[in-house]
C-alpha cells in the first residue's frame, strides 16, 4: 500500500444513450469519451488502472491529478458537445495487486483513496469533479482560456489558494499556457 491520488470518471446517462443510439454509434461515443480521458492522463503521467464499461479508474500523484482535471473536462467537452459525465478524486492509501493463475492474471486496485474517489463521483453534479484529501473540494466548469467561463475552485476555507503559491486557478492557467506554447 502507498499514498496516491485516485481518479474515477463516469459517463452519465449511458442507459438512455443506449436506447437512442445504434450499437456502433454508442461504441464510437464511449470510445471517444474514454480516449479523451486517456490522452490527458498519459500526458500528466496518470496511470489508467481499469476501464469499467463507460468509466475509468486511474491513479497518480496529487499534483498531476489536480492539474489534469480541467484538461480532462475540456478534452471531453470539446470532443462531444452536451456530453454528461462526473468525476471523483481522492488522495490516500492505494493497494495494487493481481489475482488469478499463470494463464490469467487480473489486476486489482483498492484502498481508501479508490473507495473515496468512487463515492465522490456519485456525489458530483453533472460536469463536476468532487475531491477529498486534496485541499480543494470541487472543480467545475472550466475552459483552458478561462475568458468566457471562470473556473470555480473551492477549498475548505473558501479561498482560491494553494499552499505557498498563487491561486490554483492561476496555476492551472499557467500550465495550460505552457502546454499551448509547447
């Protein structure tokens, strides 16, 4: 067991989508959703641990997850307008192991951070990420340019501060500008 961040992102309303799309359309829609998440996670060094139908469970260091969340939201929303999803993240104990035999090993990931990330996702409103043990409680509605929609980051103290640095919003702006230049 070790301390890590866990991130759980789930597509909302997939049962209704399945009723209104062909199998091919649904497959392409879910694939686009999962691919958007995977690409950003890879860029930030976040490891995809499991695909669970139309959801992803990933782990990484605390800073990478907080930095990646607005980029994941932007990637998903720019791929598919009107997509409904929610996410949860937590930091704490993560245990990784495998079960099975020589012919088939299945990776298993669990622990308090994983449980809390899934629980937080269930509490999240559409398009929102609920976090615990990060020093930030929620990240909602973000765009990389931050011009038309202000990113809302709420800490327990109600201030947009990250210990010893400018506001977290300013940190995210700087990261996005660096990425766009590079």
